[in-house]
C-alpha cells in the first residue's frame, strides 16, 4: 500500500469533511492524519471553517476537537470493519471452491472409476 504525503493529504481534506472520500484514498488519508500533527491541525482548521462556523451562526454549541476526533475514529473503525468483512468473504469463497473441487473429484471417481 502506498502512503500519501502532506500535499496529497491537504487535497483530500475537504472531501473528507464533506464525506466524499472513500475506499483506499480514505484509508490512506486517515492513516496519514493520525500520524502527522501538522496535517491534523490543518484538518481542524478546515473543519472549523467548513462545518462549525455555519453551526455557530445558528447558535449551536460545538466541541470541534471532540467532534473531529470522533469523526476520524468512527470512520477508521468503519474502514477496519469493511476490510475485515472483505477478508471473511474471500476466505468463504476459497472454502466454497475447495468444496466444489472436492465434489467434482468425488463425482468423477464414483461414476468413471477415476482414482485421484
């Protein structure tokens, strides 16, 4: 897996805030932001500008840092769950193929006397 640099991370920030970042790019973005304090600080600033200011104008109380930390944590957990589910499906596919091959060889040996 390739990792993104700070410049690419900054390009993805608005997409993340707007929930438009998906797949491998989302995973790489989250991994980078968790390890790079400069990018995380920039993400906080953009989050404030994009999301929080509009809510402040409406009179809502906000806790920016807590909301952003929760958003990153929940999104990362969802990505783990997604990748884990994909791995389980691959394992089930492999087991299915093994069973199909076993049944085909059993059929051939029963009806045609072929011994494997």
